[in-house]
C-alpha cells in the first residue's frame, strides 16, 4: 500500500525529478517507510512506500525487471500473489523478493494486459514497457485504490491523490463548477470520473489504459458487472460462506499486525468472526497476539450489546473512541485536506479517527466491511426497489405477501405501501417516454430556480441534458450502487482516511469472486419479507452471534453531527456560512441560509446535512486554495 506519481513529458519535455519529488512529498502519508524515483528521458516515476509485504529493501519501488525493460510503480495488494508466484515459477520465472509487486511485474511479462484477469486484489499501477514504448496501467475492478490523471499542455500527470497533481506546479487550480453544483444542489459525490478540480479525472474502476510516448491515450474496460448473468445456484448460501471465509483468509496475508473496524452490524461482525477462525492459518499454528477491534461509540446509537456478543465469540480486544461535537468540527479541515474533496456526512469523520486509533495501537492493516450493503442489498431503500421489481414482473401476490410481512414488523400500513409502489410503477412507465422526461426535467429546473439558498449562477452550472431512463429494478439499482453511487464515494473515504495515518484498509466483501457470486445468485434471495441481506444472513448461520445475524435495524458508524450542527455547533456553522468568503463566492443567498438557524427553530436532518455541505465546501475551498 503506497502512493505513486507519474510524469510523461510531451513535445520534447523531459521528466523532471524536481516535479516528481514535489508530487511524491505531498503524499508522504501514504508511504512513510521508503521513497524512490525513476527517470528515463520523458518518463518519470515517483513513489512513497508503506511496507506491508516483504519489509526488506527488495520490495523497493519503482521496481525494475532484471533486464531493465519493465519498470513498475504499484499501489495496492495482490492477495493471490503466492499462488501466482508458484504458477510463474512453474513457467520458469525466478524471483528476488517475496513481494507481490515483483509477481505483478512478472505476470505482465508473461501474460501482457491479460494478466488483469488473474489478479485478486486492489490495485492502481503503471508500468513503463520500454520494449513497446508505452505506459500501461490499470485500476482494480471496483476502484478500491485510486488513480488520478491530468493531461496538460506538455505532460501527462498521474497520481494516487489529486493533491499530488496540485503540488506538481504544472497544474493551475480551477474548481469544476459542474461537479460543485451537483454536490451543493443534489448531494452527489464521486458519481463520475470528474473531480472538484477542472482537468483532473479519475481513471474509472475496472479500466486499463496505455499511453504512447507521443501522448496518445487509449483505455478500455476489462471487467464489468454487466457481464454477469443471474443463474440458478442451489447451494448459494454455502458458496457465499466459503468465499467470504476465503476472502478474509487472503486478506490476513501480511508481515505487519492486522486489526478490524467493528460495529454492531452484520458485515464487520462477519469479518471479525472469520478472522478469529483463520488467524491460526495465517500464523502457521503459532500463538497469535490478541485480535484488535476498533469501534466508534455514539450514545445516541448504542450497539454495545451486539458488540459484546461478538467479543465473547472471538476473544477480540476492543479499542473504543467517542468524539465530542467540538472535536468532530475541529477535525473537519484536516480531514478535507486528506480527502481532497468534500465528504457526504459526519460518518467519515468518525472513520478518520478510527484509523488514527488503529495506527496509535501499532496496527498497519485494518479489515473493514465496505461493499456488503451494495452487493447484498443492505440499505432500507432496497425494499422499495425489491417490491417494485416484483410488481414490474407481474408477481403481485409475492409483492403483497412481502409488503405485509414488512409492514407487520415495522408497524406501518401495508395497503399504503402497496399503493405507493403502484404509483411508482406507473410513474416509471411514463418516464420511459422522452417527452415526459423533458416536461419533468423542466419542472425540476423551475423548482431548483425557486430554491432560495443558491443563485442562478450556480444552478446554471448543472448538466441540463437528458440522462436517459433506468428502470429501478433491484438488479439495476444494485449495479448502479456498486458502479456509480454510493460505493465509489465510500471507497474514496476509506482509502484517504486510512492512508492519512499510514494504515492499509482491506475489504473482504470487495473480493471479485464473492461479488460475482452475489450477482449471479439474483435478487430474489437478497431481500425476503422483513430481511435485507437475506442471502448473506443465511450464509452466516452458526458463524456469527445470532443476536447480530437476526438484527433488522442498520446503523453502521453513525454520528450525531446533524443534531449538533443546529445546537452546540450552531455558532461555528453560522460563522462559516456568514463569512466574507462565502458572501463573495457569489453562489449563495447567505441571509436565506442563516435564517434557518434563527430563533432555535427545529431543523430537519436533511436540511442540517445541506447546511453541512455548504459549510464544508467553504472549508474545502480555504484548505485547498494554497
């Protein structure tokens, strides 16, 4: 786990060691253990290393092949590197180190771009193939590891974080106002390759690319969820259990201590229980040190009984933190400095401090449960998409049966649920028609202009084109959740929060074999009656405490920030919203925003979140204007 930077000079420009060093220094936090530089005429690599596998100097990067024809910078982990190394050895390859980087380099030499299909892990890498005169690179299937790119007038720049491109001296900071408008008006984050910086984009997940030395760029998608077709899987529960166990076991491969982030929910509990079962396998039968679990506690969301059951089963040692409102607010600027872009809510602030806690306890690798909700249907909104799917496919009796079961458990009216879904079905059939979408879009546009918080100059930055139609059947919604929103944002938060403290976050639910199986199994098994994640819950029977497995409500790592913003934090919030910088930004109706905070009016959580978005956007501007 590391940080990489790349420069490809154009029009006769040579790679510049000073530029590369400056870029690499800006991401020292990603790799505090070692640094390296590679220069070859117009091609240059810089690197910061966080040593996880093969702590010796033989794992140094940039790494060259023995003949010097291939040079790599690689951020991430190839979890199946041991198996790949044995396959390559059988084909006659020799290895100088025990690192996965050398395995990746050999895999590219052996299989070329087709090596990507053999990798199980998370990665962003660039290889200078001197034989072919190209830079070849790729990002992992889900975009767990980041890679940003900027095409300037005389250079291509690539980096693990946008701040490295900002630090290059070859990029002039300019806000991408279309992205900013989408965030301030709609709360959208990380839904496209575009960033808050004009001219800096992300390499998309599951994408590979080549840049020729003349600057020609070519990219292609090498893996996609759309290629996976549902099929009958009679033993899906057992297969999920085995693959999850295997995914955790692979992610315990480390030459440094491994811990886990723990809540009282299904995902982190499944991971820590699998870790406890497999630590003997990792340690070769030797006595293992205590398994450390890191937990954020908010008194308004008490999950201690469920955590206690998990600790009893695993014998893990719990390290818990809580944050005061002031501590949460005061750390926001620091978090935005590491994140480079705004964040969705207060939960990432808690995540940042959890990773800090892990680092302070000597843990350099942490397992976490990101991806499970999007893959196995964990969010409450998915119930509506499930019922819609049943009605859309004329399975009315099952839809009614499931709504009644849900309504009885949640104490709501089943008839109202049914009528709501029928109306939704009718509405979406109309949305198939382009004229209807045009009328609806014009109506939304008028409503946006009537909003009093923002000026027309911001609203006019939005993309007014027709986005087309997507039927909200559950399989489509889950694919969109993985590929567009919310998972890409959560993966960004996880990477920057962990790497800010020199900690590697590993995500067993992002094992592509497990994700592929979950999508092959179809949607019917994912939601049943009152249960979300039904397939995952059944697969975990006997493997985790039943109190957690049969728990219906979902929390994750919640915080009380939305309450604090309109109570104990109202003054610092008002200071930011009413600041000179905000007034001169020219995109807000500041008095209208501040009126929400007057006279101790009750503020709805959604409104408080919108105020937070404006405030953090202003803080982000001040942090990244240097």
